[in-house]
C-alpha cells in the first residue's frame, strides 16, 4: 500500500493521493515522522505514575525484574540492564524555554 501511495503521490500530490487511497493526511504525515512516546522523557512511566508518586516503587520493581532476567540469561544483554532514572522535573512546555510573546494589537 505504501509503494502504491508513493507512486500516486508523486503524480497527483499528497491531498489527491490520500483521497484516492482512503488514507487521511494525518496518517500520511505520522508515517513520515512518528511522534515520540510521551513516556520516553519520564523514564518509561505514565504521567499518572509520576504525578501520584508511585514511579519510584514501579522503578524498583522493574530493577528486580531486569536483574532476574540478567541473572538467567546474561548472553541476551550487552551490559547489565537498569531502568532509566526518573527526572525530578518534567514539562510539557518548559517555562524556561518559552519565548515571551508580544501583546496583540488589533
């Protein structure tokens, strides 16, 4: 399907190719650049786990599981696995990186 889409896209453009193949434009662009998972930046925890303070407990349980897997099958790992650290601060929009916007005049 992707090769057919690419062939049609080159001739007709993205909008027409999407209409012809029944694919939404959002799906097309997501396949070009998939979004990063939201949990990647917070140590593979859900936002709720970090918010409600259960992330440390979950991380400890993961450490035990990873240690057990490493003990049973060390050949599967390049190095001893450890769960990622939990960041102390996590922002959706970091205030330190925000630009000050100028007031609108209309």
